[in-house]
């Protein structure tokens, strides 16, 4: 199973970002990818108000992504924003194509490092997976990576690979934390953790998390298999079965709490 991680820099324009999705999916599918992962906030970056651009999963933006995915014969996973009933939005990771069209609403909101995501974003509640070609994929978003219980819950639902979209905020030690957390969550869950981040946009003002790059594919032993630097790029990863690793390192089976 080949998975592509697309490291892009989203703009404030959903149509322009959709063009990026179209271009990257074509490149990934041409190289044999079956799943094409994009970052959190692919639809539009965090530099603009989110409520005016939020759309339901059957709205035009997600429908266009589904059409791109189906035309390429892949599943596309990409961050977008969907409306919440309380006037906020959900930070949604869309998974669409090959008969799938579903979303994971980010559970853990980024109220940290001077940024308050919960002011405009409502938390999700459901642990979400989907199956493709005999592999179960779990979905997670950015700040979720600091919470090992979610990754174990995804593994308990059968996930052997977890797709993580992120718009990781810059700051002292943030790259080191990102790399450590992605690897640690792979070890916690003895799963592949495939983490696509927004590319580094360069110097920005304030605390808005626009990305640092360093998209990372970590194997179930916590090893870094592939990684990008800060600029836009594409990773192709051939993931394998994790049963041998889980037999050798049975942390899921040995849990007492």
C-alpha cells in the first residue's frame, strides 16, 4: 500500500487550494499512491476567519475533492472546516474517494502557546477509521498528536496506519517536539504514523499556526522512514503489515490501564 504525503502551503483562497490538491493528487497517483494525505487546513489556512468559508461534507469544496479522488482512483485525506451548530466550525479531516466520503472532527483543540482554537472551533467526539485494500486507517489532526490515548483507541479499532494532518505552529523547540511526538505515537500504538504538515511559509507575525513543514512518515517501531524539510514537497511511503511488530512489542496487549 503506497501512501503519499503532500506538504503544501495553503492560501486564504479555497479555490486556489483546490488547484493544489488537484496537482498533487495527479502527481501522487502517477507514482502509484492509493492514499494521498494533505495537511490540516488544506481548504483554507488559519490566517482568515473560518466560519464564512466552512462548508458541509456535501458542499462544493468537499464534493470537488471527491471528484478529484475518484478520477485518480485514490482516497484523498485533507483538512477542511465544516459548520457547527453553535456558530463555530469543526476542524474536519475529510477522507474521500473509492466509495468513502467521511470526516473526522478534531477532538483536541489547540488552546496552547498563546493560540485559542476553541474560540472559533468546536471539538469533535468520535474516533474515526476507514478501510482500503485490507488496511484500516485512523484519522487524527495536529494537536491530537500530544494525546497517546487517541492513537491507542485508533489501534483498538483496527488501525495499523494513522493519517495525521497538521498545521504545526512555529516556535522554540516546536520542530523537536513534532518529531518526537510523531515517533512516540507510532511506538505507543505500534502503527504507522503518516504525518503531513503545512509547509513553512517563512516569518509571520503572531501565534497563528501556519506550519513548519517536516512532514514525517514513522514506522511502527518509531523509526523515521521518510521526512521532508520546510519547503513544499511530496513523500511516497510503502507501508507494510504491523502484526510482526505487535507480536514482538505487544504494548497494546500488555496494557493494564
